[in-house]
């Protein structure tokens, strides 16, 4: 919860500063640090994201009590959406995020008309989403700190994916440091039994936590076991992120590959049709060679 997060930051700050320091300056510094933390980690703002009857896991996952989120892929590849007017200043970011997901997969997004099941991008204090298809109006929460990469992260949650750092085989790749985690936030690092499609662990996945998520003291809560780059990046999807979507939604190939295959099929059909025309004309002209200019046109 946001209250626990702020309390933890205050606790650490009070015990890390000299007692003689002016109280007003102390409180101002604490508040600045809290705001900076929330701005840098919009996926970890829990408390005021949702209504009181909605539980949140791992900072940005809204829990649904009657669904198995790991299994809940959308029943369609063409997902309707609505962007709340309150998100007018972030509409371009939301659209860009959806475009980045659809560019390399067979999943696409379109403005809702009358569909019953759709994504509703709505305003909040941070970034959060349900995991997988839940049916009906499905909210994706977008706050002012949420950039394109954060929104991609939440869209992938909505498509059915958990955080990469919660994979059951994570110990081979990362180490969790419980003593640096904010009190009460340990749940955000629990393993989840989800489908991995036998794909490699991706420490640079856009679904992976950064090293300082839910840190109580500014020290890492996650460290890679070997030298690794881009852990916790929110720039774009990795090849493994793309592969996960392709596997879950049975794409069979990225969108550009599918378009090329479709174009190749069309070319083949045209070639077969041309061949049929040639075959039909040649018997009719048996013993009489077609003029050179006609044969060039036909072949």
C-alpha cells in the first residue's frame, strides 16, 4: 500500500539522519524522496490505485478472485479498447504502446464500437492492470508518471503475462535480497507458477523488476547472478517478450513475416493464373508461333 511505502521511506530517513537536524527540513526532504520514488517506480504505487475492494499484487497487478490469470488469454487477436478522455495528455503514449505490441505480433488493437469485452485505459496515480482476460470492461490504470514503456508493461499484463522475476527458475539468474525489501512488500517477490513456453529467462524483459523496486534503504532488492544489462528497462519489448506473445496467441510468426507470407501467396496465385493463360493460348496457336511481343507479355 502507498501508506506502507511512505511509512517505510519515512522510517529509513528518520534513522539515517542526525537527530539534531531541523524537523521541518527533515519532513520536506522525506516528502521529496517519496515523490521521486513514486515518479521513478510508478508500477509500485499500490494503495490509491484502485477501489478499496480491489487487491493488488507486485505493485501493479490487480487481483481477480475468480480467475486463473495465467491461463486467461483473450479469445480474440483483435482487442477493442477505449481511452478515457481524462487521459487526453497521454493518449499518444497509450496508442504508441499498443502499436509496439502489435508491430511484431499477431495481436492488434482497435477502437471499441459495441464489443462487450474491451480494455479501458483510465486515469490513476500509477500503472496497474489485471493479468489476462477477465471479460467485460477491463481497466488498465495509467497515472501521470507512466511512460510508453510502463504502458507496454501493463498491456502485456492484460494479455496474460506475469512479471519475469517471479518465474520459478529465477534462482539460476537472479538473487532476491529480502533484508533490503520494504516491510510488508515481500509478497511482491513471490514466485508464480506460470507458463514459460520453454523460453529462456530474460533479465532484460520489459516485464522484469529493476534492482531498486520496493527498496527500503536505497540498496538493491534484486541482483543478477552474472553481469547483465538493462534489468528493469522500460524502453521496449525484447525478442523474448515478443516470442511469449506469439506463443500464447498462436501467432506462428511476427506480423511482418505473416504479411510477407501473404504477399508471397498472392504472387504465387498470379503466377499460376498467368501460366494457365499461356497454356490455354498455346494449343490454339499450335503450329503457329506467337509473335515475340506477345510471348514476352505472357512470360
